[in-house]
């Protein structure tokens, strides 16, 4: 068969719906509100063909710059050869979810504000919370009765059959 390079080429698993989530969408997908400046992630829903973005944008995070009755305009970066271009695309709200990339940051800001208020109130100097790089996992020795005896595994000797 001839090879296809169509608009949805190589999206057999990319756009497939999760297990037991086929069929009609819930109304919550349509009732979500988006505001200008919100960070959203494009998550293509294979059940809805209308307003579906190109496969490159699946999983990309961008900022809402325009809101229409059925879609949102998302601005995001796309690397084209050596340049990074700012692309503005309109995507129907079925294919967009609010991004969770700022949740950790907002929690950390709130804790730091509480620590700063406590420092001011008590006169202490507790350091603020900073992001820490997760280091290597600690090493350990595996010990078991099964592994106490060392077994040498060697190939069987070659025997010439006459």
C-alpha cells in the first residue's frame, strides 16, 4: 500500500481514547471556564474531530490569548529549524485542559508567605522554601537466604561425537 502523509498520519495511539472512556463526552468538558492569560495544555480528544489541532501541538502548554464561543486561542512556542516561533492557534475547548504546571509554584509561594509572616511576627529567621534537586536514591545491600550461595554458571563443555 502507498504510504500516507496525511494530516492525522501516525496518530493511531496518540489520539486514541483511554480504556472505557469512549463515546459521548461529559458536560463538564464544555462547562469549564477559561480566562485570558490562563496556562492550558492541549490534549487532543480523538472523539471530537471539529477544532482538532495538528498532532505536533498535542501535549504542549500555552497561554490563552483569545476566547470565542466554542474555542480558545492559545499562543505557544514551536521550534522550526533554528528558530523558535510564537504560534497562535484556535482550539476547541474539548481539546484543552487547564495546566497543572503552576500548582507546585503557587503552593510554594503560599507557604513562603506564611513563613515570612511568622518570621516577622516572632523575630526568627527561618529560611524560605526553595526548590531542591532530587538527589540520587540511597544505596542498599540486598540480602536473602536465596542469594547467600554463589552459583557459577558456565557453558557445557564441547563433546565431539564420533
